[in-house]
C-alpha cells in the first residue's frame, strides 16, 4: 500500500498486486509498464497509453518529479512503514538539523580533512580519529558548511566532545 500525494494537493491510496492489477482509491485498475530507455517508461493503465519520464528522484525523501504525456507532476510517496512511524509520532525524527559532530569515543585526532567554511555533502570524510589502535573516519551526517573546527591534529579528545560545528 502506498499513499501518493500529487503536487502537494490530492492524495491517493495505491495498492499493487502481482498480476498487473491494483486498486486506486478503492477502484480497481489493470496496468502494464515497459521501460523504453533509462528513466522513460511506456505505461498502459485501463487500456490507455501513457509516456512517463522520471525527471528527478529523491529516494531518501521518497519524492519524485515525473512527466506524464508532457505534464509535470511532483509525487511524494509514503509506504506502510512511513504511516506506522507517523501513527507512533516518529515521522519527523530524521528531519532535525545536525549542527555538530561529537567524538563517538575517546581517541586521538589523526587528521582533519576539512577547513572552516568548506561545503560538505552527507557522507564526506571529515576527520580521522584513532581509538584503540584503529583509525575511524568520521563522515558528515548532513549536507552543510563547516562553521568551526574545535580540535587540532594530534589532540586527544573525550567521548561526546564537540569536534566540528556546522553553519
């Protein structure tokens, strides 16, 4: 079961089964899809033909921009797990902004791979911390700009000490 919000307005409930049939807002439909080329699909739904082109996909946010027969649509998708998190009040936990990187354990700063003012992407290596004779690369938890580096190379740090602040 998917809940699909179109252009941040109307929301539809879609259920697919394995026989190219499904339900759209409790009404049944038959469909078939073939990928014509990378990101472009030919879809037949209820004996009508559609050309669907995927223009942009933000998989983590489950947000997609598609063009259907020349018309653009913004789709925001929620699955049963998103709905469960929402019902438990846990749907906004990932949306909090990360403002700092803390030391996950006591250790020695071996290398700092960024400078103040640098722009980083989520997953970029930020700092190398040696702990228990192992090198641990701390990566950026978010996209952002390095505001302040609070440590220097060769300095020992304690667990939960703030190493880097983001702007």
